[in-house]
């Protein structure tokens, strides 16, 4: 991968990890901004909206407790094989069992 910008007038930034980022030219930036302005779903956030943004995983309900639990390997694999959300399905299965037995 070449680290030389396609447009020799383009400015570049070298990031701490060594990655080179090619900044858009004034003309490219104008084209990008025109596309944003033409998009009815795009809008500029207010400073208060921008402040409310959070990075990473959303906060949980605060009702769950982290535990260490030993399960049979085949049982765990069955839940994991169902894909994303398997921990919620384990929780649901335990909740359903507890309604009848506890």
C-alpha cells in the first residue's frame, strides 16, 4: 500500500501508530459538504446533542450482576452456537426455570 497521496497537493497526517491519513483537498472537501447538505437525513448536531454521545457499549439496566458460573461444555456450546445474544438466552432459560421451581 502506497503512503504517497494520489494528489501531490493533498496534505497528510501521520498518526501515532505510523498510519498516514490523506486529507481531502479544498475541492474534495466542498464536494463532500455539498453531498452532506443535499442529504435530507443528515444534520449538524448541536453542542448539547454532541455532548450526549457515548462511545462503546451502551450502559446496562443496572439490574444484572456479573458472576462466574461453571456449565457443562456441551450445554454452553449449544447456547453459543445460537449466535449473538446467547448470554441473554441463558438468562431467560434460568428465569423460566426459576418460575416453575423456585
